[in-house]
C-alpha cells in the first residue's frame, strides 16, 4: 500500500500532467444561437474555419437544444454528439470542460470578459443614455448559453463589424484586420454572441463536415437499427413536414437560394429554379420519387426520417408491388436518424432544409466513395443533345 501523502502527490502530478496548456494564439468561443441542429451545423463549418485561419483554439460549443414546451434552451456537450478524435486531428480545439477547468481561470478573469458582436443590440426598454452593448445574455438561448459557459455577466462589449468588415478571413488583408485589431495578447478569448460565420454555410467550407463524426453511442444505435430492421440496399428519406416548414416555404423565390438550397441548386443557383414543390413536396411527388429510386436502385427497404408525418402506410402502399417496406425509429431520435441517413445506399432529402444538408454533405465528404443524394421535386436538367427520330 502506498502512503496517503504519496498517493495525493501522485494524483496531483497526474492532474497537472493532463491539464491543457494555454494557447498563446488565443481562443474562439461562440454561441451557435440560431436555429436547431442543421442550422447550428451550418454555423460550425464557417466558425471552425474562422478560428483555424486565425490560428486560435476553438472551444467546442455545446449544441443548443429547444425542447417543446420549455422556454429555456438545453445544452448538450459537443463530445456527447461528436467524436473528439477526428475533430482534434483537424482543428486546434478544446472541450468546454477543459477550457473552464484549465484555461479560463488563467486568462479570462471576470473583469476581462468581453462579448463580441457586430454592432450594439438595442432593447425596447433601453433609455437614450444607455451604454451601447451586445446585450449578450438577453433572451433565450443567449442567457442559458452563457450561464452554461459560466459567464454571469460580460464586463464589456466589442463591436467588431466596422473595424474588421466581418468574419470572412479568406484574404491576407481580411485576416490582418482581425490580427491587428484583436491580437491574442490583449484579446486572449474572442467570445462571440453568435457564430462568426455566414448563414447558410459557404460551399468552400462544406468539406469540413467529414470531421464531424457522430459519437459512439449515436453511431452504434444507428448501426443496430440498420442491422436489425433494414435490408440493404436501403433508401433513406427525409420528410420535413411540420407546421413551421409551411411558413419557410412561403418565402420560396425562384431566383434565389433559400436556407440550404445551394446543396442541390449550387452557389449561385444553376439551371433549375427553386420551387414550392421542392420545399414542400406534395404526397404524390414523395411517393413517385420513392418508387422511382427504389425501382432504379433495387432497394430492399426504406428508412423514413420525419419531423411530423412519416407517411409509413402510404409509402408501404406505393411499394407493395416491389415487396419493399418502410421503417422508422420508434423514438424518432433526430441524431440517430441523421446517422442512419448518412449510411443509406440512396438518400432523398429536402433541398431547402439544413437538416437534410447535414446528410448530403456527410454523404459527399465523409466516405472514401461519395454516396448519392437526391432531392424532392428536383430533376437534374437533361443537357444531352436531343436525337430527332
Ligand atoms: O435542423 P434544423 O435547423 O433544420 O431544424 P431545418 C429542424 C429541426 O426539426 C431539427 C427537427 O433539428 C429536428 O429537431 N427535425 C427536422 C427532425 N427533421 C426531422 C426528422 O426527420 N426527424 C426528427 N426526429 N426531427 C429550420 C430551423 O429547420 O426550420 C430554423 O432550423 C427554423 O430555425 C426553420 O425553425 C423553420 O433547416 O429543416
């Protein structure tokens, strides 16, 4: 038996050895405060790029969840959703827990915590003499997010819009603006009230999706479902048909991209124009396309992911001639659904939805051989010369 004093010494030494070192290039932390999972993924792609270019360490942010009936967002640790190893291999990053334990106490004391936002945020209750502020903790999910990070209040606000022109750091000149205005020596932590990235994500950043691999818990649930319930080859489909989606599709303008529609139309949109049918496909479009893809690919089963109506009976009716059946997850877990969809042999998604775009990007970039993705109501234009008979 080791004497207690020696044991204590060894434990302390082990803790010191595993403590994260301070990065002299500084840190980026941000709230992915807009939208739900798909929207947040769009924000991560640009924000991770931003931190990479500045040479700063990314504090891996929790995913912000909105549960029905709750007015307080629920935070899920990044590492409960994604594996850390592939992320750490490609991005200088640190978990929030490590940042809070090892880094924040050394370089981010309360009186030096500055919130970064584009311009001051006004409030309806503010008087004329109120000091301009990011009001970083006002509202949900902002307040719950920074509470979770351990920030009771910010000591000051920094409005980066004018000095930097934004978070595009593609050119040396753009990067230089950030380096000179906000050097790590005086700004060790850039704490953004919203992600330092464009929304939706830019095509040039889509390849980063390959580093976001779902946690072992999510992946093993997905693989078990595929093994136990589905028969390969299988078609995975995403139906976005809850009531909130109707309102989004009212904004369809054929001449412009909407949300994630660059995933099928390109950036800027090419050839095909965005249509209401692509955003909110009719039941007959959904059934016809499933039958078409099943027939062409020889699929033996269909996995349906939906936020509201899975249409299982209708799909089974349409596929009765093929002896192919449709299946869904009993608990409708969105993350397990995404993991199944990215493993499907064929995928039909919603071109406008960022939930679908997580899948289509994963399918294109995650595997050695890209997997095909199709979209409701979208037909690739036939540019082959017509042969007159
Ligand atoms: O992921 P998301 O940002 O994509 O938000 P969109 C949609 C959310 O709806 C998902 C749920 O994160 C899920 O919580 N959801 C959607 C699903 N499809 C499915 C599904 O197939 N299965 C399950 N289980 N859940 C945008 C929002 O949605 O829609 C915007 O992010 C806004 O903030 C707009 O609300 C109306 O791009 O599809």
